[in-house]
């Protein structure tokens, strides 16, 4: 079983290298994070907070937008592409189970995202250290950001696999993936905000809203990172919310893991029913 | 019967109200090369997908070396080449074969040998995107030969190949069968498989309408042989009178006969002596035989 999963995973990494996907993702992450680090560092001196910490706070917001997009763009082709090319027939007629196949894809794609995050955000951390803006506390913040961003990526990979196996056609899967990104990252927050305003401190704000934040990995990710940075005094907004929630910030991490597992189970269930 | 590599009994598969495969039964023994012939939509691909375990039939049973289709034991002994497969263009031939070797639990060290066997040693390090159609098809066959399978299923493997590539392809199939593997290959034309297979299975409208050697099918079809006699001069009328054929133009006469009457007709023609300049004997073509088993039978039913 292990060699088969590894065969799928290593092929995905190879493809990511070959078609310059990994390079592109790294460049995008590096460019955006460097821009935020260098342009956004101006107020750090006056606030007297570690320059790396405030950069990580900005990068957490960047990750919320970029990482789900990268993950969904990697995932949409995973099953639909194999069906479209006819290679699904070959793969599923060989002695690999559907779950092993999905696991291999996930490990390969996860590795691609992790490498891009390490290189992209790592470069920014390196630049900050080189220019004398680094500290040990700042580096652990960076490490936490990279680790949780990778978790966020994995959750959206799993959601992308649902789209890929449910549509079975790469074009439709791609459109659905973009739709999922738009809803999860942009519209979900807008809807919550609207509901909060309309509810004005009623039952929704007290019981539904905290759970709604956990249900969306993008929100759970932001919640955890800003709470961990103690950044409510730095950036305000969403970060201030975490103090008023009925659960510790670590529950947000558990929620991301839960959504990831549920999405994997759903994708595997759909994949098992597919006749290639 | 139990040593059959593939044994299918009374298989029926329906899609909604349409019956794609209708009560098909046959066995394939080790080392046998069988051709599955039928026009598009005759049920060939449905049958092959059922053998692979992708489709669950409504009735009947399939056994692959005594195992359920799609079970791990069956998958380990079956190799398959689908009709239209497009490998990742960015990968090389070596990478693709290494990947499938690892999926099948075979040693990737055998990959260079496989590439050499299908004549792709030179191209193995190049990206598949640069391959011609024939090369891609040979790469697909190399994939199907990984790990010496007992049953090789090839779905329309030679469609779109030039005659030379097709001959090379059948030479490989012969090698595989000589090693003891059973080969079932599908095609839409009988003329494509010719003498390259031991047995011909003809499907029409989901039913198996013929299952025999090509020579026996020819005999069973009892299609007439055409003799075209060319006279030395303007003698067609006289030749037609003496042989009892039909006059085509002022020099040639055409007549039809069964296979067992051929020699007596030829004797009669040679008895005409200098009146005859040339004789042309045309056996019924493979397409005629195919049409006999599919078209005519279908008309009888309706």
C-alpha cells in the first residue's frame, strides 16, 4: 500500500516541478509577502512591537486569500483530469484502491503547497532577519504561520477533491473550484457580517456566529493566528472577536482538522462510486 | 473449463432501458489471441469494462482466473489498454512506466527493457507531448506488458495506426500470447485483425453472433467466390454461353460459385483453351464475412 500511495504522491510532486506550478506558487507567495513585509513595516517602529510579528499578522490575512486558491487550483484536476485523459481507467484497473489514490494525490499536493510556503514565506523571514528586523519570537510566529497555512491548504485540497470527483470534468471542476473560493473566502464573511449587524447582539451573535467561524477553515485559520499573535491590539477587526468567543483559539485548529477529515471522507465516498 | 483465464457466462448489462450486453458467454484459454469485433456501440467497451470490474452486470457472471472481476487478485493478473488514453504530456515515457510499475508492485528496473521491446528506448527520456500517435500507443502497450499479466485486454489498440505500426503491434501481441498470456483485443473491423488472432468473436447489438476461427467463419458464411474470366478476343458471348456466367463487357464474363465448386469451375474455364486469356479469383472479403454475421442476421431478427 505504501509504495502505491508514494508512487502517486511523488508523481504529483514531479508534475508540480515540471509544469512550473511549484515555481509559480512560490513566486506569488514570495512577492506578496515581501511587499507586505517591506511596505507594511513602516508603523512597526512607532508601535514598539516586533517587526516580524506584525508582518506575520499581515501575512495571515494574505494566506486566507492565497492558500485556498492555490489548493483549489491544484485539486480540481486531481480526479476529473484523470477521467478526462483516460488514465483513470488505467490507474483503477491496477491494484490501487481509490482511497490510496486519493491519499497519494493529497500527500503530493500538500508537499507542493508546503514547499511553496516554506520557500515563499521563508524568503520574507530571511529578508527581515538580514535587515535586522528579526527575533526568536518573530521566527516562531513565522513557523506557526507556515504550519497553519499548510493545514489551511490541506483542508481546501480536500474540498477541491470533492469538486473534482463530483463533476468528473476538468472545466466544470475548475469553475466550481473558483466558486468555492469566492464563497469561502469573500462571500461567507460578508454574509456573517451582514447577519451580525441585522441581529444586533441576539441569539445569532451569541450561539450561531461562533460555530459559523469554525465551520469555514478560512475563518478558523484567521481566528487562530490572530489570537495566537495577541494581535487584537495590532490589527483589530476580526482579532478582537476571539476574546469574546466561548472556546479557546486551539478549538479553531481542531475545527480545521475536522472539516479536512470530513471533506476527505466525502471525496473518497464519491470517488468510490465513480465508473471511470 | 476451470483453467480458463477468462470465463463469461450469460452476461447482461443494461443502461436504463438500453441493453448494452445481452446474454454473452465465452471462455478464453491461456495463450489464446481472441479478437472481439463489432461496430461502434455494439457493446465491446461495456464488455471490457465489466471484465475489469468497473461495471456491475445485471445478470450472469465473470471470472478472471477464478476471481471476481475488480478484486485485487483479478486486478493483479489483468493488464488493460483503453481505447483513448492521453498520458500527462509533461512526463517522459520512463516516468510513466515507472509510475505504473510501482502501482502494480513490479520492479521499475524492468522499464528500460519494456521500452526497448516496443521500440521506444530512444524516446524514453523525452516528454510524451512530443510523441507521435503510434509512439503513444506503443507506450500504452508497454504499460500493459508490465509484470507479465495473464490476461491482456486491448480496446481498439490499432485504430489510427499505419499498416507498418499495426504489424509491429501484432508481432508484440503474438509474443505476449506465446508466453502464455490470453489476449482479448477489440476492433471495429474484421479486416484490421486478419490472421493475427486465433479466434474471432463478433458482437452485434450487445449479442455475441459468432465465435470461431476466421477460416470456419468464412466457411459458415458460405459467401460465393467470384470468378472473372477475360477472353482472348471479343469472345464474351461465347464464354458466357459455355460457362453459364454473366457477360460484363465484350471481353469479360463474371460468375459466382460456392467454395466447393471452385475447382470444377476452374477446370471448365481451362477447358476453353485459347479462348481465355486470364482468370481472376476473388474470395469474399473479411468485410463481407463481417456483414454477413452482423447486418444480415440483424435484418432477419427485425
